[in-house]
C-alpha cells in the first residue's frame, strides 16, 4: 500500500488499516519450516584469547 501522497497522519493510518483488513489471510507456516529460519545465523566466535 503506497500512502506517500497522503499527508494527514490519521488518514494514512486508516487507509493502511483498511488495506490490511482487505488483503487475504497469510498462509500458515509449513510444518518442516522452523520459526527462525529466515534469521541471520551468528558465526561462532574464535576460541582462545579472550576478546576484551
């Protein structure tokens, strides 16, 4: 929903809410997909000398 042309904050909010209500519901997550699968994975820190 592009609301850049709307200057009034309250009006823009109502337009966005209406658009959100109108769109089809999101499909449920597949059983084999983990909840945080899209999250960036943290690399292991180097062992040995402490990082101060």
